[in-house]
């Protein structure tokens, strides 16, 4: 059964999307990869990936949301290697009860009060039906991000990654992001199926491309989605665009401030992170057969002569669509996250396709605070140090420029809102 009642009017991508002024440059990016790895390697990878996708899509259609592991905060220490391996392979999971419910409910009340008191000064997106609030330093965000239990989860998730260079650590850094309060009954189309952490740079930045070398060289089965030694140097912000985060997030996450079920402004995910990523990366090198079964990958023609990277726009996140990425069978394979309760968290790998559902047919606001697991890497340290300076000045973080001077808001706590010494450390105090 498809996850969504009706496929929303999310954009479809076509060859016509390539801007004339950048066509030659885009062709050059493709040619460079073909020159490095060769047609045969790309073809081998394409066939293997589509075969693997066939199995995965069957599984996603059969299992739906129940495929997403659901864990309790209190049990994190007791997970065995097999369970962790499964979490890594899927790349997404719920961790329940990270913040105790009463605490979240009282924090949510305080957040609503804070927003009410400062209505005139706070901007939210989209303008017509505000849902995403561009504020970063509310007392509530500070308390939740820096909560002892939340920091513990962040560290636990950073440890899913490994780094043979030893220049990184799993100590969590606080990447300040916005928050969402989505009213019921309003549709929201802004976030169709996409992947964050840059878009075109996955093919063009030499360090980012290295992360995916096994895929391009014909062995997608050897791709390791958790190699921080490679990933730490990838430049996610190689192209300008407000959609790109500068920092590397081991996992993106939502912390639920209210309860929310599927069809209530919830999130959809595409599990099995490495396979979907391999497909996305290889897709620009092949064109569908003019006749016959489009799902037969062996009939697709190798072609690196155009400048089309489907769903890829320099300034935006990486998007996918039903027509441009047919083997993903998005309509059937995007799965809802399970019901969320206040204080629960959902986590997804930084390479994972995700979408925010357009519908919210619940009765109450659906609210989440965006909090990621962000390890200590040289790039992240650099950003967090500048973020700290912005925080001290009440300004928005560097990735979210152009917002409010929050230090002027009623109820603003600034440094007094940092809940503990560990939270201070994560905010970047003491970084050299
Ligand atoms: Fe996203």
C-alpha cells in the first residue's frame, strides 16, 4: 500500500531544467567522472545498484513504516552489534523518550509564550502559512539541544561513524537550526523528496567525490556510508545556496515537541541509505530506453553527453522525482516515520532521501525542533567557533543569515540559557 493517499504536486525534473549558461560546465563535470572511472565501471555499478534496489523496494513496499527501528533512550547502552548494524544499513531510526514528556510539554508552553511575546520581530516560512520559525536561540531550543540526555544521544550517534585519521571525535557540537510549529489544516509543499548536505558538489568536489569512489568505480556494494575520514573533508557548500549546511551532520534529526502521527505534517523517509545514494549518483550517466520496459536497467543507455543531473540545482538541496528517478519507486517506497510523542526523536543519515508531508489533517499544531548529531571535525569546529560569536551577539548562525537580532527579544536568555558545562562545550566554548 502506498504511504501517501495521493502523490502531492511535488516538482518533476526533466532535461529542460539545465540552464543554458551552465550546460557546458555541467557536461564537463560528467566527463571528468567518466574519464576517471570509465564507462564500464559506471555501467557495472548501475546494473548492480538497480538489482539491489529491486529487492529493497519490494521490502519497503511490504514492510512500510515498520521497517524503521524504534528504540528507547533507556536501552541505548544495551544494543548489540547486530542491531546497530541494522540501524546503520537502514540509516534511520526513532529514539523515544530522549527528553521526558513533562519537561518537553513545559518547554513547548514556554516556546509558544516566547513566540507570542515577540510576534512582530520573528520571521517564519512560508509567508502565507508560517510553519518554520527562523529563530535559533530561544530558551527552549537551548534547553533541549544542550539537555544532558540529548547530548548523550548525539554522541552515541556520532560514534556510528569511524575515522582512521583520528583527527575527529564523537564529542557533539551544537549546530543551531530553526524550529517548526505547523498548524493543522494547512498544506505545505516546500520540502518534497530531497537530500541535504549539498547537491552538485557530490559529483564535483574532489573530496566529496572520493566518499563515493567505490560507487563510481563499479563496486557500490563496498561503499561505506560511515567513513568519516573521507567525509570530513567533503565541501558541502562548494556552491552558494542558503539550502546548504556548512557543517557535516552525522545524522539529521527532529525532536518532537508535540505528538504527531502520519498525515499530521509528519516526515517520510527512504531507508537503505547507501543504495538510494548509489542510484542517485549514477542516474545522470544513463538515459532511459526509447521503447520497452523503463524498469529494465540493462536497457538504459550510457550517455554522458548532456549536462543534466536530475533534480540537481547548484543553490538548492538535491531533489529526486518519480519521473527522473523511476527505479526508486518513490510513491511506494517513501515510508512514514512512526507516531511521535513529545520528547521522541527521529534520526536520518545525512545522505538520506526525506520529504515533509504536505498534509496536516490533525487537530493540533505539530511542532519539532531541528537538532542534528554533529561530531567534532576541523570543518565543524571552524563553523561552530563563528556560530558562537554570532550567538554572543544575538545574531543568527552563519548558515541562516538575515534573521532577527534575538538579543532584543523579550525573554531572551543568551548565555544564561546554556544548561550545563557539557552544553557549553558543545556550543564551542573552549575550542582552540
Ligand atoms: Fe531536509
